[in-house]
């Protein structure tokens, strides 16, 4: 039992070291893939700090201490958010169809169906405008 726990400790320590080395690359990757994910995390920390300063400070300290894990989580969330956004766009295109630039309509069929009365021209006269009487 103790050997299993020691082995898990060393495995976790190795994973943490690998994430510590990859953390800057993961954060930059998260910013490139979906910068809003990282910005929303900072907004969340700021809102925690405004609502409850003690909890906000604890969250900031845990973010600093667990930066390698946090960078991996933010990278995974950025990928996940991008995948969801693309699936939503594909679903919307499937539902509504793709937009086309224009559709050409033949003029002959549209003119045949229109029977309009002759246009009565009205003489331009003086308009009864009470607003102009004010000046």
C-alpha cells in the first residue's frame, strides 16, 4: 500500500515537472487558439476578488502555485471551446443552409405576371405644411 502511494507520488511529481516545462507553450497556445478562455479566467479571478477578497487571494495564490496545471487546463478548455464553436457553426449551416451571393431571376416570367394600372401623375402643388407657417 505504501509502495503504491510512493509510486503515485513520483508519477505525479514527474507529470508536474513536465507540465512546468510546457506551461509557457501551453499558455501561448491557449491564447492563440481561443484568447477569450484566458481572459474569462482572469475575469473570474477578479470577480472572486471583488466578491470575497480572502477567497480571491487564495485563488490567486493557488493559480500561482499550480500554474503548470492551470496552463494545461486552460489549454484544454481553449481547444474544447474552439471545437464547440465549430460544431455550432456547422449545425447552424446545416439548419439554415449556406448563404449565396445572389440568385439570378429571369425577367420574362416576372413581367408576364404583373398587370399594373396606368400611373396617374399628380401635379406638384403647394403642400399644406403648418410647420413652414411658423417661419
